[in-house]
């Protein structure tokens, strides 16, 4: 049996953080949807919400396969929960004290914060799975990673595009809505960068 060249305790901690991130992500999206004014954005987030709930099941299955109690509490998990609750509270504050347009932009910013952590979690799991190639644990982690990877790229890069364009619009400048990342259906960081570079040309369409 191949010896794992990673810290099993830290891997377990990461997976528990992943569980909490997906649970918190559900709350973030539910509140963000209530802030969305743009129907395309609202539809996008409704799709992401359903995918996030599917991701919860993927992490639960991962925990079951690895013998991890998905409900176990850890200090890092408490931090993740606190951040998620803070993002929801920020959106509530924006809705109560600002304009609907400002609340929509805050919601975008909060989703980007949440998805940056989520994307990082899955990226790290993919690295661990690669390091554990040839082991049962590695196979289980790789299967989970491959199930979710494309969704996570989509969530992060597309919402970053929405966030940028809504911020530009709030400044009174011409915005590309839906954003280039959405129009080009980008799935990678390189694709997102190329789409952003094309936004000036898209303004002239």
C-alpha cells in the first residue's frame, strides 16, 4: 500500500471545512437570490444553489467513504461558519439600509467571497487526491473532485464577472450584462481572463 505523503489530520480538517462551506453556501445563495434584481443573475444563482446542495451530498458521501463524521466540530469549521453567517448578515444589512441596486452588488461581492473559499477547498482536495494516487482514499477524493470541479470554476469565474460589471454600472459607466464570462461560458481562469479582455469589444456590439 502506498504511503500517503500528506497529513491525514489536516486532510480531515479540510474536508470538515468543505462540509461547512457547502452548508454555508446554501445560506449565502438563498439570501443573494433575494437581493438579485437582474433576472439572468437570479436564474444563475438559483442554478448554483441547487448545485451547492448537490455538493453537500458529495462531501457527505466523501466523509462516509473516509470514515469521517460530517457533523464533527473543529475550530476551523467554526471559523468557516462564522464567515458564512457574516456574509449573510452583510446582505441583510445592505437590504435594510441601502438601495436595491447596492444590495445586489453587495450580494455579488458576498458570493465571490464564499466561492473563493469553496473553490480553494476543492482545488486543495484535487491536489491531495493526486498525491494519494494509487490508494483507496485517493480514488475516493479524486471521484469527488471530478464531480464538482467544473461547477466550482463556473460559480467563481462567472460571479466575479457579474460583480465587476455591476460595480462598473454602479459607477455610471457602460457595463456588459450579462458579463463576458457568462456570454463566453468560461470554465477556467485563462478563459475568464480572455473574456474580460474582450469586454471593450463587446460594448461596441
